[in-house]
C-alpha cells in the first residue's frame, strides 16, 4: 500500500514549490509595472462609462457599460493602440491577482475567502482584457446581450431560477461590499497613502467612487432578481440597463448624475491606485 505520509509530504512539497514559483513571478518588476498600468486602464474604462452615463442622464445615448467604453475607444483615431495598452494592462493585472490568490496562506475560512476574492478579481480583469482584445482586433461585443443570454441559459436549466437568484444575490453582495469599503475608507489599506492634499483628494475620490460603483452593482443584482422572479431574461440588462433604470426613479436624473460622477471618481481613484498601490 502507498505510504499516506509520503503522499502528504509530496503534496506539501509541490504546494511549496508552486507558491515559490508564484512568488518569484509576482515579484517581477515588469509584471508589477504592467499591473499598475492595469489599474490605470481599469480607471480609464470607468471614466468612459461614467461619461456615457452622464450623457444618458441629460438625454444622450450610448451604452453605459464595458462594451460602450471599449466601443468608444475603438471609434477614435489611435483607438486600436489604446486598446492594446488596455489589453496588456488588464491581462497583467489579472495574472497578478491570480498569483495573489495562490500566495494566500492558511486553510481556514478566512484564507479561502481571501483566495476567492483575489481569484475573482483576477478572473474579472482577465475577462475585461479579453473583451478589449476583441475590440482591438476589429470585433465587438454586447455586454447587455451577453447578460441576457446568461440569464436565459440559467432559466432554461433545471433549477435555473435558483441559480439566477444566487447570481443576483452574489452581485448585490459585491455591491454592498463596495459601498461598505467606500464608506469605511477601507480602500486606503490597498495603497501607500501619500501625504498632504493628495491624501484628501484620494479619500474623496475613493469614497465617492466605491459607493457609486456599489450602488450600480446592487441595481444590477436587483435586475437579475427581477429576471428570476418574472422568468424574463430580458430584465437582466447588466450595468447599462441598471444605470438607465435609475432615470425612472423619483429625482432619477439627479441620482444617475451622482452615480455617473461617482464612477468617474472611481476611475480617477484607479489612476491614483496605479501609482500608490501596495504590490
């Protein structure tokens, strides 16, 4: 019979070796520079989304989501070059976050939560980077359509309503996390705080940005919940639909304007994070 102790030792050695390799890769100066660029590119996309949402608030058009932001870059002179920079930055940042997940130590609940959080961020950055690559190659995508297709697929599956409810709750929970992180200024732990007026500016940008993004995500989760309750996948319209739905509320124009400005704040904060992030 195989020796269980030997198998355990071999698994432990393999895990240690993998962690060391991940640590060396994450410590690469090139990867760190590119990851900082990824924060900046994420900020650029949020500024564009906020700008489109601001236009919508005052009667303009456009898709106030990832597709709209990437499409606006692609439509401008030199847009392909900018998109390539976006792709490189976001893919590097996604890889950095996945390595961060690998490097989390421990086997308790908190450690697994941290792994899931860092891994989830990594996957999200990689997904946006992949979408940017599609636009850089001359293609396009429809974020709202993809969201509705996902909802339709889930609803068509056995127990799909419950899966869609789970998606709705997960997105809303992420939104609440952003709101709390902004309100409690927990984002300051992600950066090496500068001194003086820069700190005040970063606090204002971070608080406003995180709360605004959190509100938008809570509304996105709510639309998924409506899709589940009504068995209508078209109700799940993603970020674009969530932001545009705010206009229908009392004082909707004012609310959307504040959220749009908050998303722009978040984008500018991401540029500050690119410089001051603890990597």
